[in-house]
């Protein structure tokens, strides 16, 4: 009995210590915590930054998640159509054009949320997805993976009794 109590205490300590600073919190949706990376990087380096913070690029699994994130971005003052663009986990590199998969989960994009007319693969080199503000609303767009943007990172949190 004593060994299991010690194990549980250590496991709880590891889980608690691996979470991101609550000052970085953007929004909670179910068991996921979303936050914004503070610096602009290309899609792949942005993912590395998320991973360094015990997270990954955000995989939007429902329209509700996109709405929650979008609402919070607007509340926090992210209202610039030119500057407030954020990488998500989706890309179509190595896949048929327009068939986006999450780099974090390997699963296909299973939600709507594209901005009007997107994805369009403009210039034939837009293979990574981000969210952007258009006409007062955030939606998804495809972009060149080498463009430097901030990222929406996602941290899945397991609820435990500690």
C-alpha cells in the first residue's frame, strides 16, 4: 500500500510539473489547454517550440474548439488581419493537395472551419494551415510552410486526483 501511495505522489508531481505556465493560457476546451507561442517561426520550428513546452501544434477537432479559440483571440486583442496569424497542426505535404492531416496526430482534418475560398494552394506552394482573421472572424487558411507565424499550441491534460 505504501509503495502505491509513493508512486501516485511521484506521478502527480510529474504531471503537475510538466504543465505550461498558467500565464500562457489562452483557452481550455474539454481536456485541452491552448496557448500562443510568443515568437514567429516557420511551421516546423513552431512545432518544435510547442514540443519544448510539453505541447504540440493545435489539432482542431471540432467547430466548437475553433470558435472558443477564435473568441478568446478576439477578447485578448488579436484583431490585426495582417499580423495575427497562427499555425495549426495541419499540413498536406506528401499527401494529395488539399487533403490536410495533423502533424501531431497523423489524423485527417475532420472539421470545417476554412475561411471562404480556402484552401486554395495559391502559387502552388501552400501546404500548411493556420488561422487568420478575415471580416472580424477567424478561419483556417493554407500558407507556405516557410512563412514565419506564431503558433497555437495544444497541451492535453489528464485529469488526476492528486
